[in-house]
């Protein structure tokens, strides 16, 4: 996976690896390789002499320093794109794919994470040595395990579940289903079954889960949906830093993001998100409601279970029932025109509830 990322044209351009040469190594990709893709900032030891860093049982540095980034950048020189390499081979059509341009590679010896990389190795080996060192490092195992546990359990997962997942990561480091086994370790942990409500849905998750819960019908999603996502704070493919959108609730539990989640719930339920290009999106909550359920309590319970797949607190359930009943009794048979008119509003209130924002 690391090598696929390191050779992908989008990444090569995005993090300036395409112009990294022995004459001027560009550390941008190498730094993100350490800080985001593998060891993580938690294993960054700052500006230190690399010879002063403690070693683990395998002789690897326990963390990385700036010099490791610089040396890794040298190892990756010449990893670029077959686009326009100047005056060489004029008239030859360029593919736009990854190419190892040996003339730009720094062929001299390097030192990365305490491991000596000899001079003038075969093509690509310097870079692959770095990727192998990082992929099998215990610090990488903990960092990836923590990110997965943060996604699946809570914003601050316990050290115990992180270490258990990291141990699995290392035990199966050569297995094709390595990450599957790591995720299984997290999903089968006691922490996973006991921490519902510790995570808030990010906007994209909220939008998709809303459409899924309502069985929304569309051929091509209208631009209004992407527009609403942007207003919630998670515009698709527009995160400029290379770290991805945050995965902690403090970022998303703010008035602006929540307000537009509520607006989206109304727009998707009441069908006003079509765009000028003719893309139509439709939700029909009335037709999806059993005809024999016509009391406010029954309608509320049906849609609470349909959307949340669990019970609400009694106070929240009572509020949902009150929205549906209005001037009628909670167990009174409601007129059909009242159901058609009020049902979308009741569904919207469930979608706006804190229960629906948790995952």
C-alpha cells in the first residue's frame, strides 16, 4: 500500500515528489510519509542527533528525527512522473505514469532510523528499503492501530486496545489480510461493544446514513447535496492539508455544522434538493409507513426504530410523539391528511436528534 501511494501520480504532484532530485531533494513527501502514513507525529522525537536516539530490540530507532526525513527524501529521489523531463528523448510520448528516473537518484549511502542503506543499490531499492522499515516498525503499528481505534471506538481509545491492535498488526505484517485482522481485533474488543455515543458522525457519514435510513431514490446525486456537505464543513475532495478531515467530535459538534445537518434533513425529506441540471432526488416517507399504523405513538415508534434501530429516551420519545400528535391524542387514530402533512416533520425531528448524530 505504501509503495502504491508513493508511486501514484496524484501523490507525486501533491507532495512535490515529482521534482525531487539528487541536486535538490524535496522532503515534503518524505515528511508526510513519516508523520501521516506510518509512524505518526506521536513518534516524532524532534531535532536530535540520529545517533542519540534509543534503539529497539531489532536495532531500529524507537522514533524518528528530522534527519531521518532528510535521508528518506534522498532515498526517494528519482521517483517521479513520466511527463516532461526537459530535453531528453524529445518526441517520445510521455505516459503520465510513475517512472524511476535514475539520473536524478542520489546513489550515495544513507542512514534511516538507525539502519544503514548502502551506496549505489539496484534501481528503487533505497526507497523500498525505507518503505519496508516504516511498514514493519512498532511505532507504525501503534499509530495505525490508534487511528483505526479512534475511528471505530472513541476519540481517545484506551492504550490497551491500541496495543492489542498493534500487536496484531505486527504479528500479521506479511499477511494479505493484515488490516482485516487488525480491524477484527478492535471490533471484538470489550471497548467496542461498550462505547456507543463516544463518536459523532462526520458530515459525509450523516448525509449517507440519512439517505440510507430514508431509502432515498436517485440516479445521480444533485449538486445540492455536495453543496450542503460543504456548508457542514466537509466539502468533498477539498481538504487542502494532506492529513484528511479530522475524526474527533470537537471539530464537528459546532453550531454551523449541526445547523446545516438539520437543514439537510429537511431538504432530503421534503424533496427540495434537486438541481438545475435536472438531477432529481426523492424521499417518500408516507409510502414507506405501514398503512395500519396511524397513531402518533405508533408512527413515532416505527420511525424511531427504522432510523435509529434502537429506543430513544422516554423524554425524547415523548417529544417525537408530540410533534406527530399536535392537537390529537397520542393514541388516537389520526386522519390520513394529517399523517401526510405532519409525518415528514416528525421524521426530520428524529434525524435532527442527538441520537442520530452519534455512531
